[in-house]
């Protein structure tokens, strides 16, 4: 069962993480936040923000498939793989420096996923 769940979960986590990256880019391009029509027009006409929504939509549809076909107690913890992908996205796209304590956290998350998958 895990051999079927794992690739689908990884794809779903990639969609979630990709949506977060695109959201950050879209919000950055929209400028300083304000409750004005101009701000929201800039935001909702920004291709990164639009693609963010598409990633979230596709990830949600995939999530519906996952929870319909796999045990929830096994599927839900697999979403935590998106945290791992988010760490790598922070390095690749935003050039952030990740301290050792966060890497330990990533290791613990991955270890938990392995234990849940068994």
C-alpha cells in the first residue's frame, strides 16, 4: 500500500510547496500590503499568484483522491513531507541559510514518515 501512497503523496507535497513558493513570489511582486483595490488587482492579475492557486487546486484534488483510497492515519502524516520540500525550496529559490537545528527537525519528520509507512 505504501508503494502506491508514497509517490502520490510526494506529488501532492510538491504541489503544496510549489504553491507556497509561487505565493511568496506573487506577494513580493504585488508590493506593500494594503486594503485597496489597486493592491488586490495587482495581486490577482499576477501570474505567480494565479499559478499558486492552480497548484493548491490540483493539490486539493489529489488530496481528495488520497484520503478516499488510503487510511487517513497513514495519509495525513505524509503531508508533512511538504515541510521537507519547503526547506529545500527556501534554499533553492530564496537562498536562505538553514541552521542545523532545522535540519535535525527535517530528519525527525522524515524518520516519522518512515515509521508511519511501516
